[in-house]
């Protein structure tokens, strides 16, 4: 079967000047990521994981190199084009959930649809479906402070999914959760990807979290040092 490459980077690099020193946060990264897979970017603190994720999502500009996602050259888009690209094609899951504190679970999940000209009734219907998908519809009226960390992250996942994005970016999605809840959340993400075929790019320093991925990209000092293919891979 021919590979369906969604994301491709070429010599992707990010340098920071700090005093007289140049820090190579990312150093000539060449990656190909296929559609419908979970990719874990695994490395120790300071290895460049977030830098890589932010560059793929167009949140930061590379110093040099290219990021191609589908038909878009992310590194060449204007800020306005990037905003549109993110709204249309991506979802984000954050370590600290980043839910809006004054909104209910339902309103938080419905929120990304506001930018898409979807009417309120449809927004709330879709949001409720997403809450069901992540198994937390009973808490739909709860504000973030009225939920546990695991419940808040389920809401965060529902919010990331509500626009049916091609790509979901997640930086340490289980970083604030205990090990049992971490497993539950990773199994949820795994099941969703297996049925909905989104592509997930996930950053973690936790090997046991990375093991839910199809591919583990090991990163050290801004370089990809190895890739481990774990599931469903023919070559
Ligand atoms: N704005 C910046 N200015 C200077 N150096 C930076 C900046 N952002 C990141 N760095 C450096 O780039 C390197 C990679 O940082 P990055 O945040 O990508 O690491 P990380 O792998 O995500 O770490 P963590 O697991 O702690 O989140 C680090 O050495 C960091 O100090
Ligand atoms: Mg980081």
C-alpha cells in the first residue's frame, strides 16, 4: 500500500541566541508522518519536543527548513493564513487542559465551533455528542473547577475533536494526571484515532505514554536519534 504522508519536514531547525551562545533547540529534523497515526515525540526535558510540536503547528517560525502539511507550506504562511489553517485543520490538547473557567463543559467543547459560523443549537448538539464520545456527558453543566483532572482532560479532548480536525497536537496531554488516569486517557485517544482516523502528534517524556503510539520519535539535543515503529506497520 502506498504511504499517505500528511506531514513532512525538511532540515527543520530552530536556533535561539542566548548571550553569545546559539542554542540549537531543533537541529535538521527530517520527518515523514502518515495520516491516521499517533506519533509520540519522546525525549528528556529540554530535548526540543515542544519546539518541534510548535513548529509543526505553525505556532513558532523555524530558523530554517520546511514544514509541509497536506498542500500547505506551514513555514511560508502569513499569521492570518496560519490562524485559518489551525482553525480548519487542527485541534490542541494541553497539559493543563486550558479550559475556559467561566464556561461549562458543554460550552467549552462548543467554543471552537464559534469560529466556524455554526449556529448555537448545532454547536451544542455537536458538543454534547463529543462529551458522549469521551464518556463525560453527565458532567455537561459542570465548570472546570467542578471536575477532576481526568474529567477536565476528557473535556479538553472533546474540545479538540469537535471540529473533526485532521491533526491533533498534544503537548504532555497526561502530564498532570496520575498513572491510572493517564492510561484511561491514552486508551481513549487510541480508540478515537482507531475509529475516526485523525492524526495525533503527541509530546511526552513518559515511555509508557509513548507506547500507545504507532511511531515513537526519539529526540535528543534537538535531533531525531531514532524512530520506533510499533503497530500496523508493513515496513
Ligand atoms: N525562547 C527560547 N529562548 C531560548 N532558548 C529556548 C527558548 N525556548 C526553548 N529554548 C531552549 O531550547 C531547548 C528545547 O526546548 P523545548 O521547550 O523544546 O524542550 P522540551 O523537550 O519541550 O522540554 P520539557 O520536557 O521540559 O518541556 C531547551 O534547551 C531550551 O532551553
Ligand atoms: Mg516541552
